[in-house]
C-alpha cells in the first residue's frame, strides 16, 4: 500500500528563502552581470549570506521584470531609476504603479515612433536614389557638412530626448 507524504514545511521555507544571484538570473532571464550592474546602480537591492554571496528577496523578481519591461519600451536605466524612485520606500511596483508610470512615457514613445518613421522615409529615399553615398547625397548631407564631424555613419542614428 502506498502512503503519500506531503512536506509543506520545506515548500514554505523554500518560498521565503532568498534567491542567490544565479537563481535570480535563471528566474528572471537576466544575466548575473546585469543584475550586479542593476544593484550597483541602485535599481535593485539585496544582501549577503554569511559566506559573502549575494542574496535577493523574492520580490526583487518583480522589480527586475519591471526594469526589463521598461527597457523594452525604450527607457534608459536613469529613466527607470527615476521611475522606481517615485515608489514609496523602494517597494516593488504594482500594476497600478505601471499604469501610472507608463502613462507618462507615452510622449517618449510617440517621439520614438516619429523618429523611426522619419528614418524609414529617409532610408527609402536614399535607397531610391541609388547613390548610397552620404558624401554625394544632397538629401542627407548637402555640401558634405557632416564631414566635419568625422568618419563613419552619422545620419542614421535615432536621437531621443533623455
């Protein structure tokens, strides 16, 4: 006869246990080096074990998810840090926090979309003329004014407000 034993004690203990940097990296999909950088920049916080290893409370997973989502939107780490600083006592962002903060990012996204549309139009125009030479192309570089800025591609960068 089989007897089922359930060890809830170890499950609860595991759920409350801090995550090592390796565990946090695996669970979040973010490289350990990036997590160390986030910590150095004040985006996440952890502690040290008695052996000196980095440990993070489990709620840091949600902060890392917030950081990654904001990066996908196109925010810089300083912008993300400023957004996280608006949360009381550095707590983990909630859905309401994301809604509030993301509403403020709409103009930034609109600027990026406009810049990408302009890039697409310019790129199509350059390919359409066939010269593929920024030095000769009057559309992008009239009178070769970009020469003074040095060598290399300079006109296809998307500049956005900080």
